C-alpha cells in the first residue's frame, strides 16, 4: 500500500515543530497535524499522493517525466500544507505568503527547489494558481484555496533525498530558526546531487557511464576534503584566539591584502571573467 517516505515525513515534522505553536491545543492560527498530509485518503487514485499501487492509466505523475517514471515506488511523493498564521520579526506570515515565497524560489531556480515538480497554491485565498516546472498546467481545483500542494519528482523520493533545506530556509528567513551554516558533507552532497541531476537532465534520463560516476565521486571527495581542511583551520584559529596567541583581525587583514585585482582575475573562470567585465562596462557607461 502507498506509504509516506521518510524524507517527506522529515519536512512534515519540521513544519509542525515550528508552525504548530501550541501543540496541545487545536487553534485556527496553528498548523495542525491533520493539515500536513503526504498519502492520499483511500478514495484518492492517481497523482503524486499515490504510490505505484494507486496510480492510474497515463497518470501525469508518472508519464510526463523520466524522473517520475524511473522513480515510481510505493512511496507517495507529495506534501499538502494547510493554513497557519504566525508573527515573527514584526510581520505576520501565513499560508499565502509562505506559498508565494516558495514559488518565487522555484522561479529563481534556487538549488534546493530542483526536486519540486509543481506547487498548486493560492496567493490570496481567492484564486488558485499552479507553478509547474514542466509547464504543463497553470491552475488547480478550489481545494487549494485553503492548502498548498507540493509535488516532488519521484526519483528524489526514491533516493530519499533530503527535502528540508527549502523549508528550513523559509523558517530562517522569517526568523523562526537561526541561520545554520551547512557542514562540509552537506555542501559536498549538494555538489554531487547537482552534477548528477545535470547529467541525467542532459542525457534523457540515461544512467551515467562508470567513468562519469567515478569522476563525480572524485569531485565530491575533493570538495569534502577541502572543506574539512577549512573547518579544521577555523577551529585552530579560534583556539589560538581564545588563548590570545593570534590576532584574528590581523589575519583577516593579511588575507585580504593578498586579494589583489590580478590575483582575483587569475582565479576567475573565463566565462565569469567575461560577465564581470561586461558588468563593469555597463556601470562605467551608466
């Protein structure tokens, strides 16, 4: 039977932890457990709320993308989020501001939205809109006036890829969570995921040959190694500074002094250097 995957259960838990302000009382302003759903009810057939046992013929959640057809399992691959209202940072945030923020991140191509296929939502509680990465549809039924639907490409659910970063970033942006620097492993994993997905997207869903897989693993290992070294160096500097053995400001000033225009130019890839030159030319003309 269709089941709720652990990666989407983690998103559900994150949202409820931070938006169900009073977990012991059902309140209109809180996001309640019954308002955050993953698996469709028994009558629900077809779509991302269903796993392989409940999809239908020519199911759009399977046939329109190789990322879905190759990732079909018993897991549902969707999340519904209901109404809430929370005041943070002197501003009121609710389902509608949350939904429009998420859609804006998708439109901007934020890396942590790459697994989202679609968002069906209302920006104001009066009209229903749909952002669809594949550009197939633009609206949804009226039930989405009171809840927002997220569909995730099924291959990301099959891979149990972490989907909390986007939602954690939202909660951080509105001030409910403190900003948390990613670990070296998290950054390395993100690099790996992006390289792999870029390869799949450009190869019609084919599995990359072993040479490409080896190259990706090597790249991930090198990124992880470099970031680990940076982390260790920062820890050493902090320890020395705590003993008044080093002047952190002097070290920073010294490092900045090495960043000459020539050094920066030499480090820029050719494509980026051209973009910088074009931008500088534009500003000089302006």
